[in-house]
């Protein structure tokens, strides 16, 4: 995670199941370092570990590596971040095919769930959640302008070092190829997430 930008938050919430403690643990995982999860309530800590397992699975998946190859020459070491953003975008655009619950209802419910754990939410996550909820970042990922705004946020935090906003149209050239990579990956990561949830029961 860079600064306070949400990357893969929609995907992790989608894959976390229905149990609020697991959803919350998945949500705060990027803000929990090392073995800090061991001091959390058991199910929240398991949510953190689920997030980490899924991140590891994602990083080693062939379709994700293929997606990164499409952009590497353009985005360099920021490629993983850009792919994360694009994959959450694809998830939101495919949402109606995956869930009966509308995306807007889902994101509103997600924020409400996370707010139930305010006392256990790390300060950095609280700061991010304030802006995420106010502007409903996760809902707006479905729009290309929402992706552009997120890349603009990265530009500001990195002082324009990577020029991602300027490269947006060039990144979009790979859009159809990466959508195919996403569809392949989504099928496999949903299976992996279900396996993890079963193991945690």
C-alpha cells in the first residue's frame, strides 16, 4: 500500500465471506505489521492472515504475472500497484455477474461493518477509511475516471516520480488483454478463498 490509497480492498472484501471479524481483519491487514496480528482477537487475526495468504497467491498466479508483463515497460516498479487498481476496477465492472447485491449496497455495508470496530482500527486505517467512505472510492473504481483519480493520488504521494496520470491513456491500451487475465485469475482466487474460509471454520 502507498500512503492512504485503497488497492485490492474491494477484492479482499468480496472474498472475505460474511463473518464481520474476518472482513475487518482482511480490511486492516495492510496496516498490521509482522506478528502484530497475534495480539488481535482470534478471528480478526485470522482475517489478517487470510489477506496475506491471498496476497501471496495473487503474486505467484500466472495470470497476474501476465498482466504485469503487459505494463512493465511502461510502469516499471509501480506495475504491481497499477495491476491491483485495474483488477479492482474489473471486479467492480463484473459485479452484477458475480453478486445479486448491488455494488453500492455492498460498499455501504462494508463501511458500516468496519465502523463497528473503530476501537481496534489502526490509526493509519482510520485516516484512510474516512476518505474512502466519504467519496466511496470502492464504488467509483468501476469508472475509468475513478482509476485516473487513484493514479493521480499516487502521483501526489510520489511527487510525480512515476507520471502515472500522464501514462493513463497508454495504460488503457492494455485494457482488453488485462481484463482477460483478470477473468482467469478471478476464477482461481475465488476457489482459493473458499478453501481458506473452510480451513478457518
